[in-house]
């Protein structure tokens, strides 16, 4: 009987690992976004208004913590997300119930866990416009994590807003939910990112699929992989 239970447990664990998905990303460099859009976009734009929140000296980012607000008018709800990067994840936390995943780029991979709170579009807009203090709207779990960062003092500053757009794009050889996000920065680099989800164990195959996709559509990969979070924080630190 014990052998049967052990065998079943092994099969279940194997089944779960084979279904574990990661997100795969590539940034496309082209002087005109419209050219990229014409080649691969086959859907209307979904608005995505985004801002990050950190201290003046970006203590949260240095500690591996990201706080983000997204106003998503094309969805039923907007969201406030607190994300822990791999260097900030405490193994004592019950993170198995959270959304934890790898993000793969050509030059690196990142592991993070997200604590998301869905909020109304009206509240998200008020926070983004500076009419509501974000600290009053974090849930208990998010606040507990924030309080554990002993070096954080004072208010959180808003870094944003980025008025981004999200599109569905032509499916590649493998993967799910192929999308393109366009993040325009008036005095900086406009970020154009293609991403999709696929099995973590097949990372090499997924990245090759991205290469093939770029070649097939005559799109040029940017010389380096960006981080939308880091770029946004740096951009608004220097601009304002």
C-alpha cells in the first residue's frame, strides 16, 4: 500500500512539474513602432497605465521588492501588486500558494513571487493620479512584507505613469498567450516587448522559437535585454 501511495505521489509531482510555465521575453528594436505593429499585431490595443512606488533612494528595489499599480480598463479589475525577487524571497513564507515563476530572457532569467490585490478601476486611477495613498490600500499580507524591510522610512514616491498598450500577436511555434507590450517614454527609449508562456523545462526550445519568430517577421532583437521595472524607475528618477 505504501508503495502504491509513493508511486502516485511521484506521478503527481511529475505531472505538476511538466505543467510548470514560465514567461519568455524579447525586446524588439525598430525606429518606428508602427512598422512592428503592421507586421505582427492582429488585435485592438488594450490600455495599460502603470506606475511603480518606491522610496526616494529606491530602497525597495535594492531590497528585491517591487510595488506596482496597473490601471487595466479593458479588464474587469485593476491591480496592486507586490513582487518579491529571488534575493528577497523568504523560504519561511508560504509562497507555494502564490504566483511564483521564472522570467526568461536571452541573457538572463529571474525568479519572483507576486502578491496581487485586485482593485476597482476608479481606485487605481486615484492612486496613479496621486489622490490616494497607496499604503492605505495594500492588503495585510503586502503590508507585512513591507514592514519587514527595516530600512524603509517615509512615504513612497510614484514613478510613472507609463501609458502602455498591450496587443495579442500572431502565435509562434510554441507557447501560450503571445502578446506585445508597447511602453512609450517621451524622452527615452520606447520599449517593445514580445512575450509568451511555455514549459519551464523547455526553456531552450522556447527561446529558439523566439529567435525563429523574429527572423520570420524580419524583426531585430535589441542589443541588450531591458527590465521594464528598472527602466521605468531610472527614467522617472532622472526626468522628474
